[in-house]
């Protein structure tokens, strides 16, 4: 009986406590930088597309909401002909970001993606591609990979030695 | 002629004000609950969210008023009307301020008790006519609860009646000019407040509509306007109980400076706020706890109160002669 009165009093004192609600559209909570929100495709420091269209993100996606098609330009760089994410299915698990070998696909702290129609939630490559490097500022896949593309031959990447001629006899 | 006009105005006021308070409560309760729980509650529509009432009303009127094909149609339609009529007609016997009353019956309290028993019918019929097991369970609980709580609700009022020497609510309030009855009748006050909470089926006693076990209890099958009537009936019921607590125990219109009507309204609103506080604070009882609490604690307590009050009053009369 006394505990009931105590409870009522306790709850009453809460009338004078600070309210914990964040009045959302007016005030926003600070989000941590690794928050998993709207997905972007980033570019490398030279401004070229990072995505090499390897399909890994598409494969790992648990809800299968990424669709892309691989092509190559004349220099031998692979890139996606189209890249489509259906955000009405995406569960923002971040698997695609973990799977990506080139740090191209990244999740950002932005959740204000509401739309009036479902088709508007399907983002094409133009909508996804940003001009910056996202979370990884210096990483450039083609600069560290041993792959030869136009303008960069084998052995010219960082920390890479020129290829050894295995048939040659010189040391 | 002027007298007639005045009377008509009072009647309209008595009809309109409880409705206004009740519909305001749909917003006010949520705001107050939020206040007690460190939230904001509905604060978007209009200043502070008051227009939420209008928005809710609009929404509920736009809803389909669906009568399930398996329901007993005439009774199904009748049930929500009964609760409104029963609770609203009790306001007729209340005296809000000197001279402001629809009909200050000399059996006012009995009338109120009878009408609150009538309200049980609404719940029973609603549950029965719905032809739905959850609704029926809800109304079974409602009957059990309200019948047992009505017993000591009436008994707890008898102390007041003995002290004031009348069943008329006007006379009872007039008798509190120097001392509010909540002081000599503190047991009756507490018991009546608890019984009132049970009577309006509010949270520690909301078993008839326990939404976590019975969907929505007796009004599971109701929608649209009929549901709105149950909802409004509940809030009018709260207003009624609060007004009665005010009139019987908190000195009704007596108070300094402000006009009597304002005092009455103010006290009623404070009591309503207290009811909401109780809702914010307490969990729902189990049914056996509810019954035990009613029959083993509240009933003996109110009987004892009646006995002691009667003895003291007799003793005082004895002193006078
Ligand atoms: S965050 Fe998860 S669900 Fe969304 S696209 Fe990436 S892998 Fe798929
Ligand atoms: S975003 Fe990353 S994982 Fe997906 S196709 Fe492009 S490079 Fe591969």
C-alpha cells in the first residue's frame, strides 16, 4: 500500500524532470560517423570512380537489393555500366561496405530518405555517386593494385617492384 | 421567462461542458501522461497540440462504422448509446454552484448510483452483442468488477450522507462550508476515489479492456462513431467521478476569491489530473487481486467508516440534548 503511494509520488516528481524527447525535425541527434544510413559510391582521390564492378556487394547483400552491370573502358578500367540500389529493400546492414574491396560503396549518417512513391526509392548510379572520397581519403585502388591499365603498367604501383623476367638469367 | 431561459442555459451548459472536458481530455490525458513520463505527447497540431482533438475527431468520423455480420445488430447499436446517456444524466443531479443545477434531486446520490449501475449494462450488452470471445470475456470481467466495486462505492458515500443529513448533492456541498468532508471522511474519500477509478475502468482497474490480453475487451468489435462514443463515455465518466469527488469531499464550490463555478471546475480538473497521474504510475491488477482488494479490504473499511461515523454523529446529537 505504501509502495503504491510512493510510486505515485515518484511519478509525480517526474513532471518536473527534463523531458528526454528529441523534437526531431527541429532538433537532431548527433550521429556517429560510422552510422549506417544512405549509401553512396565514392571516388578515389584523383576523382575517378572507385567501383570496379566486381559484384561482391551485390552478392553479399542479404536482401539482394543491389543490381549492377560490369563494363570496361578503353584503358582497361572496369566500372559499372549501371548501379542500382533499391532502398525500399535495403536494411542498412553495411555488409556491402564490408565486402567492397575498393572502399567504393559506403554508408553515410543520413536517414532522411522518405519519399512519397516507392519507385523514388530506387537510386541509380547518378544518385549514388558522390564527388568525394568518403571515409577513406587516400585510398586509390588502381594505385596499389598490380593490375595494368592505361597509363599505368605492371610494376608501377605503390610498393611494387617491376616484374621479374622469370626466363632471364640475370640476378 | 427569464427563469426559463436561465434554466435552459444551465441545461445546455451541463450537456456541453462535460463533452468539452471529455474531448479535451483525449488530448490532455496524453499530454499529462507524457509529462509524467518525461515525454512531450501530441504537440504538433495547433498551439501545444490542442487541435489534436479536432484531428482525432475528424479521423474517427471518417472511419468506416462497421457492424460485424455476426453481431446482434440492435443491441450492438444500443450499447454505446447507453453509456453516454447513463453517465451524462448523472450530471443533472450535480450542483455546480449555488443555484446552478439542472435538478437538485433530494435523492441525487441514489440517482447517481443507479445511473452508474446502468452504465454496466452498456458494457455487458456491448460484449454480448459483439459475439466475440474477447469482448465477452471483457464484459464478464466488467460485470464482476463493477458490481463488487459498486457495493462499497455506495457504502463509502453513506458517511457523507450521515454527516450532511441529506442525499441531495447541493445540501451535501453546502454542509462543507467550514470543513471539507475529505477531512472527517478521509476513509470514505479514499475508498470512493478508488471505487470511482474502478467504476470508470481506468488503469489499475482496466481489466475489462486489458489490451495486452483481451485485444480491446468489450469494444473489440467497435469502430468509427460507436467506438468514439465508448471512448467519450469513458472520459465523461471520469469527469463525472471527478465532479462527484469534488462535490462530496472537496467542498464543491467553496473557496476564496474566485467565483464558485470556477472553483468547482478547478477542483474537478485537479481530480482528473490525479486520475491521470494514477494511470501513469500504477500497473494493472490481476483479477483475483482486484476481487480480494475489493471484498477483503475496501468493503470492511467502508463498513467500519460507516459504523464510526454513525456512532460519532449519534454521540454528538446525544451531547446536544
Ligand atoms: S546495406 Fe545491406 S541491405 Fe543495404 S545494400 Fe548493403 S548489403 Fe544490401
Ligand atoms: S561497390 Fe565495391 S563491391 Fe560493389 S561492385 Fe563496386 S567495387 Fe565491387
